[in-house]
C-alpha cells in the first residue's frame, strides 16, 4: 500500500504542506463566493484547454474523452445543486477534484497540465466580463431606444433649460433627451473598445512564464472565442488594467445616470412639477401621509458612490502589487461584479421610470413664459439691430431688472417702446424695432425655432439628430449582435467538440 491509497482527492494540492488549514483561514482566503458565477465558464475553459492538449498529442484521446465526460458531470452536478461551493480555496481545485473523484487521479489529475490557476482565472474572468459588457451595452441600447422614442414625441415640448439650476434658455424635452442618448451611445462605444481589450486569451501563460509543453494558444483562443492571444505570459497573468478600464467606464456611466436621476428628482418635486413619477415607482413616508418619494432614483444616485468605490477599490488593491500573480489580485472580482450589477440594475430602473413617466407639458410651458428665459434671444435681436453684444447684454439686463419688479407676466408683455426707449437712454441708440420682431424674439416657441444651429433645439435639428442617433444606435446594436452571434456559435462548436470526444472516446 502506498501513501496515495489513503489520500482524499482534496489532499493532492497540499503535498508541500503539512496539517490542515483552519476553517477561518480557508474562508478568509477563499474566492468561492465570487466564483459562483464562473463555475460553468471554468468548466468550458478546462475543456478547451484539454481539447488542445489532446490535439497537440500531449494527452491521449481516451484520457481527453474521460476528462470531457467528468467535466460534463461536474456541470450537471452544479446545475442540479449537487456540487456545493464549500471546502475549497476557489472554484478551480473544486472542479478538478470533482473530475478526480469521477475518474481517479490518473485521469483527472492530468487536466491541469500546462496551465495554472493564474491563467485559468484570467480566462474565466475575461469570458465573464465580455458577456457582462455586451449585456450592459444591450441595456444601454434599450434605454436609448426609450429615450429616442420619447424624444420623437416631444420635439415641440417646450421646457426650461438650466445652468446653475437657474433658468437659462428654452429647450425642448426632445433636446434634453437627445443629450443623454448621445452620451449613452458614447458609453456604448467605450464599452465596445474595452471589449476588444477584455477578449484576449491568457491561457498558455501558465503560472507566470509559460510552459515547456507544445501548447497551441491560438487553438484555445478559437475554442473559447477570444479575438487574439494575450501574448506576454507575465502580462497575461499579472495585469488587471482591463478591469480598471471597465470599472472606469462603469463609474463614468453611473455619473451620467445619476445626473439624469437627479434631474427627475427635482422635476418631480412640487416646486418644479414638470413630471410625475408612476406611483409604483415611488415610495411612501411612514409618518407623513402626503409623501410620494422618488426612492428608486435616490438609490441610483446613492449607488453611484458604490460604483466609484468599486473603481477605487480596484486601483487601491492593484497599487504596487509586485509583478506576477499575487493573491491580492483575487480581490479584482467582487468590485467588478458589484459595479456591473449596480450599473445594470440602475439602467433597468431608469428604463422603467421613463417608460411610466407623466410629462406635464402645460407646467413646462408655464415655466418658460413666467420668467425672462428668452433674454439672450432679445439681446441677439438687438445685436441684429445694430448694438454691440455687450451693449445689448447690458440693455436687456436693465429690462429684465424692470420686468422682475413688475411681476411674472411682464416679460412676455414687453412693449417695443420700452425697449427702444431703454436703448436710447442706456446706449444712446435709436433702434427701429417693431413690436412684431420683439414679440417673436421673446416668444418661447420662436426662441427654440430660431436656434437651428447644428445640435440646437430647433425642430429641424432635433429631427436630424434623431435620424443620426438612430442610425448610430442601430450600428452599435448590430456590432453587439454580431459579437453575441460569434460567441454563441463558438460555444456551440466547443460543446460539439466535447460531445464528439464523449461519443467516440477511442
Ligand atoms: N482564486 C484565485 C483568484 O481569483 C485564482 C488564482 C489563484 N492563484 C494562485 N497562485 N493562488 O485570483
């Protein structure tokens, strides 16, 4: 009887070490919790690696077939809840030991040849992230669709545009919405570029500096749908720049989402009253019976801190870790998962909010009529009548001051005589403005119509922007769909190769 006869599969990893790790330490260093979402990906990765070992004549067909079979059994055990995430440091030895339990160490013990958990976990994470990145892009595309459809319906819905949270210029709701759908399309672009840096194959890098075995890194890339090999073996297992990049994009996106959420929180207040949120998407106060609180939007705003924190967590954890794999790097996963979950949940909530919102057009219109929001339009009219802009600015400032004193309706009732007289007093200029020109300049609808500069709120520009954005969005959607289709067919091919070996083991 030799030493191995008494060993459990679990003991094989600790040949170098005596004694058993205390449970609290095991739990402290384990990544099993965050590995839960990687189980099936890990199985795919081990299968692809072993298909390659077989093709390279490094393991026999028979062994490869058993390895495929054992791994499929592990998959079924996971799917049916029999494979429990416990007692192991991470998912990789857990899957390997399942294989060894099925086919013994003679077979199962071959599956880790030519790889390390260092390149393996990177392959798993990259596969997980490419899917999650695509999912986030698809959610963004759905959200953009909602915004663009609403924009289409509101090209003439006038509302105040703000700077410093003070009325600035008249805009339309469409113009506002297009400003966000444009930003979200840039987020999609960023995610797409980031995808190309995520979807690279680290397998073959092994623990740090490759292996003497004749591995075919291109073949595992092909089997797993990686766009290319991540060549330098140290780089492949050491670096987490792709994770920081993704978290950075997610934090950036969250900033935009939270700004929009904050607008809606303000706009749904009694004071603004420009929109009303659906009852189902608001919450009550336990004390004040009148309350209708925009809690989902506030949570989104609050969770922005979570995502920023995730980015900081990653950067801080990575800071000055020595080159090569260090266990610290295991801490890449939780903040990434949390950032992705938070952003995706936020996107879903905002889609629901906009899908169920009531736009209070009359109130928006009232707000653009009560104040002097068209002051710049009047100043520009005065410039066309011969004043220097600074003179016009000063003159209109005086008129605004006067109208503010007179009350809400004063600006819209501004009289041409008053304007001409002020020009005479303030600038010593005789203007020959007529009432019609003046009324047009200060009219909110005409103000919007006059701003037909590229990207302005005039309907003609809004319609052009809608066409452009829809076109761009459909291109972006197409790119995401192509990637999805490629990943799907690659995965089907992998399954087929696995099945082929299972069916023809010899
Ligand atoms: N659970 C580890 C992680 O997530 C896998 C790699 C472990 N490698 C090692 N040399 N300890 O990073």
